């Protein structure tokens, strides 16, 4: 949305990636001030239009990742990080970031499964999620949620970081 959005975003993404890889958590002390600062800077630099774009970015990020969290596949730290990024870059650039994040996350998951020797399990789980919707509706799959201690969990902040950085290069 504006030229100063890249440097605080890159800093927060680096810290979020580090903490997510280390502890599978993205701390509120990092994300919430970043979100508030994004709204403030957008409003300050672009007036009411900037404030509106910032709020739309928050809403889009929270909606998309919130749905994935509700389905059991994302943590709330990912949701808050994505919403905070939306506060800085707005909804148009966030759409690009979300698409690129999905691609990066898919490639990372595939590499992780190949390295861990569970590619068959990955594809079986993906098939269950996609084709099992007809049977279970929009309820989370009971075996493929973060609450299940047997579920493999992949930190997603690196994928969010890669997707967001690619969105900066697309402008």
C-alpha cells in the first residue's frame, strides 16, 4: 500500500519465522503492536482511504486464515500475523500475498514430507480434506487438526513470509 510498509513487515516476518520455527508459536507481543502500527501509519500517511484499506486488509487476512484456523489447520498466531500484514499492505496486495503463501506452503509441505518420509500420509490427508467434505460438511476432520497430538504440525510463518515478500516484488 505504501513504500514504508516493506521494512517493518520484513522485520516482523523474520522474527515471526524464527519464533515459529523454534517454538511453533507466533507471539502476541510481536503481532499485535505491528497490527496497531499498520492501522496508525496507514491512516497517518493516506488519511481515511488508507485507514479503510488497512481495515479491509485486516478483515481479509482474518477471514481467510480465520476460516483455516476454524477448520483446525492453522493456529491463531498465523491468523493474527496475516491480519497484521493486511493492516500494512491492504487487501489488494494481501490477495497476492495469500496466493503466494499458499504456493509456498504447499511446496514446503511437500519438501517436509519427502524429507520426513511421509509423502503417502500427506497425500492421503489432503485427499481426506478435499474429498471428505461431502461426508462431514464444513466441519474439521477429527484426525487432521492441530489439537490432535498425533497430527504432524508444520510452522507456517515461513510460508507467510515468503508469500508476503513475493507480493512486494510484484508491485
